C-alpha cells in the first residue's frame, strides 16, 4: 500500500509539473519574434533575405555568407518559413506510457536536453533520407501565431507573388503530355517523401518500442548513471544518441552511424572505420556518419570570442544543429541572424501521440514559429553536430570545418581539431574496453569532467 501511495504522489507531482510548464512556457509560441530586413538569416547552411516584393536582394553582410561558397542563397521570408517549419520539433510530452522503473508519464521539467538531442538526430536523418532541399508540403498550413512579425506583407500576398514569379513568359512552353508525366512523377516522389518523413518522426515516438524515443534513450542513459527524472547534459546526450543509433535494428538505419569526439578531437581514422562496412570479397560500402563534438565556449559564461565560430558552424551545409541552450533551459540551435541565435524550444508540453497508428497527426512535430536569443545568453556547454554521407563527404567536411575553426579562433588552439590516425595512436596507456559498455574508459573520464560543467535544466 505504501508503494502504491508513493506512486500516486509521484503521478500527482508529474501532473502538477506538466500544468506548471504549460503555463510557464505556453507564451513561447505566442510571443512575436522579429527579424531584420537588412541582414541575412542563416539556417543550417542556407541563407535567406527578408526582402519585400519590390526590393532587390540586399547585399550579403554576413562574413560567412561571403567567404564560404557552400552557403546556399535560398530566397525570401516564405522559403525560410517553409524550411524552418519543416524541421522536426520534439518537445515535452505528457500521458505517454510509464517509464520503466519510475512512475513518470511525462518528461516535463527534466527531459529538455534529451529532446534537443532528438531534434539534432532527426535533422541528421532528414539529410540522410530526404536531403537538405526537402521541405514538408504542408509546412505553411500550420497556424502561425506571430505571422505578422515576419514582414509587413501578409503570407497570402507573399505566396501570390512567389507563384506569379514562377509563371508567365519566363516559363518555357511544355507539351501537356509531358506536364502530365512530370506531375505523375512529382506525385510519386512526394508520396515516397511523405512516407519517409512520417517514418522518421515515428522513430522518435514516446514508446518503449521506438528506436530513438525517450524510453530507449533513458535505458541507454542508465549505463552512464542517469535515470528518468535526472538532468542530462549535452555531452552525455551525445553518447546516448551514439548508442541508440548503434543499437537500432530497423533495416533502414543500418547505413548510418554516430561518432562522438573525445576530448575535443575528431580522430579521422576512427570515423572512417565506422563508415566503412565490409560487403564481402574485400569490398566495402560507405556508411553515413553523424559527428557529435561536445565543446565548452568559455568558463562560467560564454566567451563572445566564440560567436564567429558558432556562426560559421551553423553556416555549413554539413551542420545538423547544436544541442545547447541558456542556463536552466536547453534549446536546439539551428541558425542565426546578426548576433542572435535561432532555435526551437522543447519546453512546450504537448499531449502524447501514438505514432504506431496509421496516419498519426504530424502537426505537433513541427514548430510554427522560430525564436531568437542573444548569443550572450548562451550557456557555454553544448554539442555541435555534422552529417557526412560517405567517406569522401567526410573528407570535404573536415576541410570546411577546419577552415571555420581556424578563421574563428583568436587563440593558438581551436575549440576542437581533426587529426589523422586513431585515438589509440595518441594514447599508449589506454586499454581495450568491452564493446557492450556504453562508454569507454576515456569517455567516462571526459563525461565525469563534463558532468561538473553541464548546466542545470528545468
């Protein structure tokens, strides 16, 4: 009876926490976010300008948009909205199946870093299966509570203008039969993409059976000493994500892996070893890799000298975002304008969605409104992520990232480095570890150091 009474008290606590967080953070989606017309916006390697219909594209004023030819100039406010809303948004949920070993049916108050980690991994999977150019066809159908803050023009006018620019004399005349064939192919592609989009979201559902759901992540976290209800830092979450991808048994996930940098060093031979899988007869096939690098951007507060580093990283086409936040809150950073970071907030508590149901609703997995935060408020503990499709892509990415590191480092040593060889080549005292362990001995030492630096999350 005592245990039952304790469970009831725990359930009441979680319900109270859910109600409190909803009251505390419900304003987040209603608060207007203002963007400047005079400065470009960078979102995960794409550049946007919020020009009006009668204005020409303003000159690019971001040094990263100028100096790095990998930055894609994509368009105006409407394209940005479509792109941003298409990113997968994972937030607090309530009334999901009880987490084993606890009475918790919500992650309100403690799961925000796990959620931001899920968002970063989801973006990596979007790149892997759908590519950076993909956008959700229904993105602009989501009601936007602060649409007036985007520009002085209405969404309807912008849409009409955009459609008009794609029609008229500039469009070549195409036979009707060819148009029908093109439409059929486009419809088929859209159907396949939508199925893939839905599948990716289903992997993050709040169920013990999903590959990257909260329940599974918590199980992997137990091996690092973390339990449901504990606070998780960006470095710990990086390793949990690595383990989750390694253990995923879905056949579609066998072509992707995760590498976590040790002590701010990416050992290139170790990454390539993870990417190359034998297919017999001495031939190999490349795996895609998501590289996660836990870093610290200063002491107790973020050092403003690292602003250009963060901008440079978010300007790369390889970037899948940053697990970070500000003290007491974790955010998923995906872009910037001037000295403000653009992010998605996981603190808004939503109802459980059963992703095992055919055609489950998708709306709650897409954020209708981006938020901005001054870089000065950023907590120094964070994890940056990159996606590389194959070994050649990794080689190119390491060169591009190294350029950013060198250009943004005012000191002799950059925040992290790429070095040739394996980690064991640089540490002759290391001993082999059990592959079933979540963390190697070196990783455990790093995590112990990180755990004293991670911010407290609410």
